[in-house]
């Protein structure tokens, strides 16, 4: 019968060592690994477009904007319902010249529904 360590003792399994000092999460994310830098860049683009669209759209319409994603020169904008997505689609066609003059010009713009949680 195998021997198990007593339940009252807290032992560390072999092969796992304690690091010298705990690291902050910000320090780990600041390292330039390809995956993290790609995620950070995409997050920066999403925040840029979200704030840009909130500034450009009318107040009632910008309140129903749930997100914006830029990928490969196309912009996907999300609204919280189908009715607001239709209104957003019309408003974005009027903003097409401003979208081309933006800091990050885009080729195509699509609107999709993404309800708030």
C-alpha cells in the first residue's frame, strides 16, 4: 500500500520552487512577448475606435454602442440591439469621409449586434 503524506502537514510537491520575490502583474504584461504585444496593440486600437465613435456619433446613438474592432483594414462596430444597429449603419455611412480622415483609416465598415451583459 502506498504511503501518503499526513494530512496535517503542508508539504510542497517536488519540482515546484518558490520564486525569490513576487512579481507585479503589470511587470509581467510589460514584457515584450509577441502574443502580449499583439493583444496590447489590439486593445489600443479598440479603445481608440470606441472613443472616436462616441465623440462622432449623436448622444442617443453612442449610448447603444457596445464595441468596435479593427482588423486587417476593416472596422466592425457593435450595437446592443438590431434596431440600434440599423440606425448605426445609416449614421456610419454619413461618417464615411471622417472615417477615412481618422488617425487609422479603414476600408470597410460592418455593423453587428452584441448585447450588453
